[in-house]
């Protein structure tokens, strides 16, 4: 059986934490209310189309 490698988890986790910290500062921020509003708008549009032209 192969021996498990020790100590690699910390280095890879530290790299991911550093990556996500840098990504968080420069990424596009969408407010939660906008996501909810878009979901409601999509529901209204799909329902309206379904009422106007049923399948």
C-alpha cells in the first residue's frame, strides 16, 4: 500500500484561500435583491407567455 502524503493539504488549501481572497476583491458583485428580482421577473415572463400561447 502507498503511504499517504502528509503536509500537502495545508499548502494547497493556503493557495486556494489566497486565490479566493484575490478573486473576491475584483469579482463582479451582484446584490441578493437583484437575484430575487430576476427570478420573479423570469417567472412572470414565462407564465405570461404560457397564458398567451399555451402548448
